[in-house]
């Protein structure tokens, strides 16, 4: 989940006036760490930081420990324990992560999570708590309950997932030609769930507890625990491109009220909340001087919505950022320090989620090096299941040949070696009629396929930059 990266949490907290610890030397706790989708890439990136993860799923934790051992990670401690066991002996943490847990536990456990944040966050510590949000989840719940009812007597993983998909497919087929609101809802849910991985769908239909919250309910719960809402983690975490009259109404609303109205108007179904202690005084708006010192990158397309500008200088900067993707650029290399109009535009784009900003750049390459490489974790995941984490913390699904190529990118092979490996792989997996290709044709085919896979890795922020530490 991109918003949970420590680099982004640090930057957003600093813009609001906090002074969290640099990720390079931080203490980090994750509640409900599961398979280590967050902790493993962070521990790999920050070898001098300390990471603790806790979860009740013993077998899942055993698998995660095995993966950490494969990656030679010595800065991660995985504990099979209940939340009630987290006491003063655990100490304080600069960052506490709780992803995809809060909405799936009982209200009492939700209060326990917030109590842990209040007691174990460092004075300027930052917590990340993702939760399902209302009103958007009212609509998703229709499909969830439909699938839960249909699969309620099934225990086998594959059978349960297959029947859940079949139920939603049948509902979409029945509603296919109906122009009504319910039909539109079912069709949308069918399209959405068809892109959800089997493991995520199984979790969705198997968990009995589900408690999504309105934003104001979450804020009230934070206040009761001695905490406050610091901001939305993003990127892509702002309001939609509302009409001017609506935007004027939002601009005139109090900050927290503005967030709730944005959820109502945009039908938000998930939030990535940043949380800190309630006694800290926050800047109402991001610190402009600090923003000018940051690295910025695009998270949205240019030329529409929050990234549509009539200013020629801003447009030139946006096109430079677009050309640099997935790398960010220093703000100072794009704008003059005295250009307040451009600053106002970029801050607004940052608030809408169209711009990402960090104090230090991600270790990602925007070009294909002579000896391209990805992280050891990306190679491991490519070999095992094809769902990898990018250098910007986004999930990337790899299929077939992309998996094969990414697993090879350890920095020891140049393009010629990769082409040879792809040619051999294709010959072994090519359908029989295609074996009639002569050697020249096979080599040409492998060359084009290799280039396509390398471009895919580059465009999805998998390739490591030159300044990224080598860990093989």
C-alpha cells in the first residue's frame, strides 16, 4: 500500500509541523503484519531501522519468518501474540502501522488498537491506520453479503472463492440489461471483484466482523483515545475534481468537516489515516518552505482535473515530471523559489493527491541500466507468486514472461544474457507448431520480448536506481 511507506508518512507529518524520526533509524511496529507485505520491503530498504510485527496467525508468521531468513533480514522481529500482550516492555515506536485490520475486528478491539497507539507512539510518532469508510462501503456490502450467504456452508478455499465469483456473475447476468440503480451497482461490483485476488476475496467473504466507519466516527474515536487525525496518507488521497461551486463550499468548511463532506460527495470507501498524539499542535496548511525543499512526482495524469493549468511554466514542469516517471524530481529544479503562484497550484495538486512529495527520493530508476536489477524481495515474489511490491510501495501483478524476467534481474546479467535466457525459456514453453521458427526468428522474438519486459519493470517502478544499496 503506497501510503504506508515510512518516507511518505515522514514527509506528510513534517509538512504539518511534526518532527518524526527519519525512517533510516526508526523503530517500527506493525499490528497484524500477516505475510509481511509492508514489513519485509521496509526492513530490506532500511537495514539500520528496527521492525517488530505481531499477528495471531502462527502459520502465516512462520512463512514470513522463512522469507525474512531467505532475504537475510536481521532487523525484523515477528511475534505470534495477541494485542493484549503489548505492554510497556515493548517500548515506544516512531511509526506504527495497522493496515487492513481496523475494520475487520470488533469495536472493543478497535479501541484496543487506538489505546496501543496512544501508549506506544513516540512523542512525535506517526501511526498509519487504514480502514473501510462509509458511505462507499454501504454499496460494497451488498455484494459481500450476497457472496457470504451463498458460500456460508463451504470451507474449502478454492471452492468458496469459485462459488462466490459464480454468485456475483449470475447476479450481474440477471441485471445485465436493466437500467436501474441496483443493476448498475451489481455490474460495478462484478467488475470490481473480478480484479480482486483470490486471497483477498476469501478474506472478504469469510470474516464475520466488519465495521466500516464514517470519517467523523473515526475522528471521535481518536479523540477518546487521546489521539488526533493528522492527515490522509495517499498518494491519490484528496478530494475529487468537484465543480467550482462545490469546491467553494468545501473550502469554506472547517478542515475535518471538509473531509467528511468529501467522503459524502465522492462516495469514499477506504481511508488511509495518519494519526498522532492529540496534544501536538499542527499546521493547518502544509509548510510552503518545506514543500519547496522536497522531491515531487506525479500520481495522476496531466491535462485534466487537478493537473490542468493555464500557466505555461507550470505545464512545462508537469511535462518534465511526466517524462521523469517513475522518478521524482526536486521541486527546486522545476520552479523559482519566488514563484508563489506555481507553489499554490502544486500545493493544491498535492492536497488532491495528484502530486506526491517526499523529503528524500525513492530508490527507483527511470531508465534501463546495462545490468538492470530489482530488489531481492521482488525477485523472490516473482518466483513464488508474481505479486510484487514496487520501489514506491505499490503492488504490481506480474504474469508469465514478466515473472521470469524480473526473477533474473539481480544486476549480474546484461541485455544480451537476458535475451538468451528469454530465448531458452520461450523455446521450452513454446507450443509445438511454433518450434518451426529458425534461430534468427527466435532470437529476434526473444529480443523484442525482453525489451517489453524491461520496459514493464521500469514503468512500474521496479528497477533500482544507482544509489540504492546492493543487497543480493
